[in-house]
C-alpha cells in the first residue's frame, strides 16, 4: 500500500510539473508574438522582407543539404 501511494504521488507531481511547464511555454510564446522583429529602418525605402519562420528555415536547410 505504501509503494502504491508513493508511485501515485510521483505521478501526480510529474503531471503537475508538466502542466506548469506547458503554461509557462504558452506565456512565453505570447510574449514573443508581441515583438516585431522585422521593422523598417528609418530612411530605407521599399518593402521589408519578413523573417522566415522556423518551418521555412527548416525547409530551406533540408533543400540546401541535399545539393552539397
């Protein structure tokens, strides 16, 4: 019975920690989304190209890796 309670307590603590980490990741992503990284510099004309997303960078990397 004591081992069962110990295992149950560990599982509960792991689940609680995973939930807290998940919530912190969501808050962090929301804070990052507020920032604008591709702002136009004063005095420059034309269109500013947006920064690539992680998926686009990964896709570009996988395309260039095959051509070496």
